[in-house]
């Protein structure tokens, strides 16, 4: 009887220790996006590696309504080739990004894609053109930029575009209106990673700049993204923290009619 009690005590002690160890391990596990040291960091630009082939670039835009705003873009690197979605917000940040990709990652830039016509997408376009790097935008974006005195993407496309990066392809797609009439997404299937741009909000964000928005269409556009990309794992919003499909759910809820 005493032996049995002792065995039970030992078993319960081991079980308690195991649970405590597991809980400690879980409490110490944090998102790589939060804890990982940036691959590159300066006053103008931050670059974070999110997966084997995908990086997030962050630059800053001074606005009248929202102050200094951190703006995201996506970089896909594969086979010493790279595609950039959205430029940094100014020429200084763009030059740093180009130098980092060419000098540090030793990658050839196959192109830069603007996800809509606002300054946080095209503000640093000129340095890409100076280096002979081709630029792309959906034709709706080119129409909206037609009369603006800014550097403009060189190549237009209707609705969808596929660009080679190494032995893989990365995709740009217009799915519907939301933040703007021309907003598109970027997607790299190999790493199941999407750049939602300003069409997708970080969890907890407000509605943001609605000056050019189609608020009524926004939830349905997000719904169609969920249908088209059911396998997506990682999503980079236009501003704020990287996440998963909860960003799509939050964005859809934020703009649903009450």
C-alpha cells in the first residue's frame, strides 16, 4: 500500500513538472516577427526576414492627419533574384533597399510592383528607374496617376500579373475595391505569404484614410481574397504588424455594415 502511494506521488510529481515545463516553454515562445532582430535597420528603412524567401520592408511617411506613419512593403527573394512590392516612401529609403538587396543579398531586382496610387506605394520609385529596374502597376493605378507630377510605374497590366523570381513566380492581383479603387495584393505561393497592402488592416487598427475608399465594397473584396487564397499563412498589412488570416477576418468585420 505504501509502495503504491509512493508511486502515485512520484507519477503526479512528474506530471506536474512536465506541465510546468511545457507552460514555461509556451510562455517563452514569441512571434519571430516580434523578437527577430531586423536584417537591416537605419533611420529610413527596416528590413525583416519573415520566411525562407520573404522579407518585410518598413519605411516612414509624414502625414498631416496621422503624423509619422510606418509603411510596409514585401520583398520576395529566390535564386538570387528579387521582386519588391511597394517602394519605401522616399528616395533615401529606396536607395538603401536597392543597395541592401544587391550588395548584401547579392540579388538581381526583377521588378517593383505598386499596389495602389498613394505615396506610401510609389514615393521611392525614381531610384528604381535610375537603376533600370522595371516597375509595374495595375492599369487602374496608371489612370489615377496620369495627371500627377510624380514618378509613375512604367508597365501596366489588367487585373493580374505573374513575375518570375528564381525558379518560382510571384503574383499581383486586383480582386476588388476597398482602400482605393485600384488596390491589389501580392502573393508568393511557395511561402504562402501575401502582401495585403492598405487593403488589409492589422488587428486592432482603425479605418484609417478613407479619402479614396470604397467602404461598401471593402468587406466583399476581403471575402473574395479568403476564397481565392484559402492556403495563405502569413499576411503583411500596409501598416502595422504581420499576422495570419485573422487580419482578413478583422478587416472584413471592421467594414461590415452594422
